[in-house]
């Protein structure tokens, strides 16, 4: 039981750390340039 609780706490803590490193770009050209340099995908969020 302790292992399960510790695993869940560790998992949630690691997600919180990753979320703090995230930066959102609102300019597509800048996001595309960064994406090419870091070789990562671009995630789009559409709003009406």
C-alpha cells in the first residue's frame, strides 16, 4: 500500500515539475523556429 501511495505522489510531483518548464508561444513563426531548433512538435489550441 505504501508503494502505491509513494508512486502516485512521485508521479504527480514529476508532472508538476514538467509543467513549470513549459512556455507557450503565441507567435507561430517564433514557435516554428523554436520547434525546428529543438526538433519538437508544435501543439495547437484552437479557440473561437
